[in-house]
C-alpha cells in the first residue's frame, strides 16, 4: 500500500512539469495510471476501514451494546469490499482497461439461430448500458426473415474488455421455436468473440500487401444512414483469414480506419490466446459453432434455466439474464481464470 502511494506521488510530480502536456498522449497515460492506482488504494482503504469497524462492533456485541443484525450487516459489507478488491485484481492486465469489440455470429439453423444471435446482441447491449458503457454497432447484416447474419459491437468504457473477455465462446439456446408451425423445441447456437481495442503503445505489424480491401454499400442497423454510397469497408487479412468490416460512418476513410483497428485487435487477441494456451495445448481456432463447444446454455422451454458450463453458475431467470443480467456469470468466470480451478459441469437438456 505504501509503495503504491509513493508511486502515485512520483507520477503526480510529473504532472506539475510545465511541459507535461507537450506530449498529450503520454500525459493521458500518466493520468490514467494515477487514476487506476488511486482506485485500488481507495478500495483497499474501504476494506480496511470496514474490517476495523467490524472488530469494534464485535466488541460492542460481546458487551451487549450492539445486535446480531448490526454485526451481520457489517460482515456482509466487508464481504462486498473484499469482492471489489478481488475484482480489481482480476482486471490487472493492461489490456483489461481497453474498450471491447464483440462479434456475434449465428450457427447453422437459418432463421432460428439468426434470431438467437440478435437476442444475444440485445443482451450484451443491455449489459453494457447497465454498466454505463457506450455501445456502437460498427457492422451489421440482418437475416432474411428475422435476426442477424452477423453484428459487431464496439463497447466503450473503463475495463470494458476486462469484464467482457470471458464471454467469448459458443452460446446455446433451447426453446419452442416461434418460427416452427408445429411448435417443436429447437436448439440453436451462436458465437460471441471478444477482442480488446488496443492503444498505440501496442505495436501490431500488418503488411499492406497481405490485405484484401473491399468496399460496399452499407445496409441494416448501424448502416441505414450511409447506404447511398460504397462507404462500408471490409478488410481480409489473407495469411490468417481474419475478416473485419465497418459500416458505421458515412466516410469510407473513417470506416477503413475503424476496420484496421478491429483487425489489429483481432490479431492481438489471437497472439494473446496462443501465448496463454501454448503450455496447455488448449488453443483452438474460433470456427465451430455447435454442440460440444458451448460455454453457456439458455433454456426457455420446457423449464427455465441459464447454466454456465465452465463455472457451474446457474440462474432460474433467463429473462433477467437476456436483459443484461450477466455480472454473476462474468464474476465467476473471471475468478476461475485467476484460480485456474475447473469444475465438472453437465449441460442442461
């Protein structure tokens, strides 16, 4: 704790320099470091103060001057403070602080899976809004009858990537299909892949000759206002097969810049995943969207349940989860990454 305070004092001394803002980018990074360290110290101090208050309250309780209810309330407050500290520790990687890109694609199944992909798009948009994040649809392709063929969201806010990163994977839906005249139960799959929007400090080398760049006319959500010219941009990185696209702006130049940033994010995330999984041999390309690859199942009929197949966390209220109530699942998945513990979880029928 004292070391962090010394580090803050050293960083704050730099802000007093008359030429501090000559390099605005470096200045902003220093201010962010100060903010992050102060946030950690504040969280630690709150936990320490709550712990001390609990000890005092316990002494009062022993002497008959406080109630069990007061003691329990203070204990639960301490649990909350410790949880806040643990959350900060879970988001300690540099890239956790970055904005996030969420790419959503339906699996096989036509309209049914495309509708499920759109439900996921709404779920993540609602989750982000509840956290106070800003959400932009940077690429969107609607389904022929309903739902989406693909959508890419840009989520802007503090630690957006850190919170969203564990949502990468295949999501499974079980329900009575509204598109089946026989009212049969259907199982659908959609994938969600999350990438950090990297800053200029992280150098990702991309050879222009490796890129195939196409322009096309934007359409659908996020593109209604730009569909009179070929302003949308699609970039294919041919060595890896990574494809990114942006149609959120009237300007082709701005869409190209957005698409390039997305490509760098994809390549950076791919490199991180390969490094982290090198020792365990768990790395797998993100291509299969179907049975056996899901991270979470959402059952709407004949009963209601959402179950995470990595952590075992369940919810009996899928309507709440699909309205953005994801924090319980995200917290458990982040904690699992820190501890490295795995659990044997059977999927729901």
